């Protein structure tokens, strides 16, 4: 079994990232890659409950938006579940 973590949109990219400007989408994907590199430590990134898992939040572009994600440790997967852009 591989120790490599991955990330994906949940339920899918169309539902989570539809209509985002290209630079915002690129930033979301960059952050997804970085969270996957962190692996289980991604559960301490951003804001949200540190104990018991659950939804975490990271700011985009200095607070002009944010993304919500869940760390699924048992799947070695970071799930980006919502992106909010405050253009």
C-alpha cells in the first residue's frame, strides 16, 4: 500500500468549483496539492475543530475567499467540499 496522499473535489469538480475564475481555481488546486503533501497533518491546517476531525477552512488570496476541506485519514485523502469566492 502506498503512503502517498491525494486530494479531490467532493462530490466532483463541477459541483464544487464551477464558475471560479482561472486564478482562483489554480490556487485551490495548488492548496489541494499542498494539503495532500501534508497528509494526516493537513487536519491541523487552517481553521476548524482540531479534535474529532470535521470541516476545516483555509483562506484564499488573503481572505477574498476560502475553501472547506475534510481530511479522510482512513482513505489517505483530502476532500475539497466547498469553495467560496468573494469577488
